């Protein structure tokens, strides 16, 4: 698949709380919503789905745990979504500011890119 539009009439599986689920639904794609990623993967492997939308590391871990690394392959990077750190509402304001500053520094100095690149070829252990 070269672009998302190529999956316009496909059955795409996703987890109900996945940010991508809402994005695809808003764009008019047929999304089969599951209770969790494991169910979506099982549906994909059973032929009930054409594609499965999941984050890279989540997908790799679940595929490896299902011993399906030779059966399920990435088709397309759909989009990148921002991730958030949730904190207790009673977290000290100074702590929040320090966290935000550290996060900005890691983003600006390339640390996040380096970490992501480090794990590009990561695969979880099959022994789990």
C-alpha cells in the first residue's frame, strides 16, 4: 500500500481508545473497533480485517508474542500522533514546569529522535 487512500474500502481494525481510530472514522474509513489490540491482531490473522492500525512498538510486541513475525508486516505509516504524560492533579506546579522544560530540552537536542532510532530494529523476546 503506497498511501492511506489505497485502503479506502478496506476493513481496518483498531482499538477503541486509539487516537488513530477517531482520525480514520472522521475521514470516512471503515474501522472495525475492538476492545483491545490483541483482538484486532487476532481478527487480522483470521482474515476478518484487511489492515490493523496500531503503534509501532505495541504492534511489534504483540506480533512477536503471537509468533507471527513472518505473517504480519507493516503496510504503511499512517500518521504520527502526539503523546501525553498524565500527572496527578495534585502534582506540584514546580515539578510540572521542570518536567515540561526537560521534555522540551529532549525534543530540541535530538534525544527523542536518537531514542526512537535506537529502537528502530527492536523486537521483543520470543520467549515470553
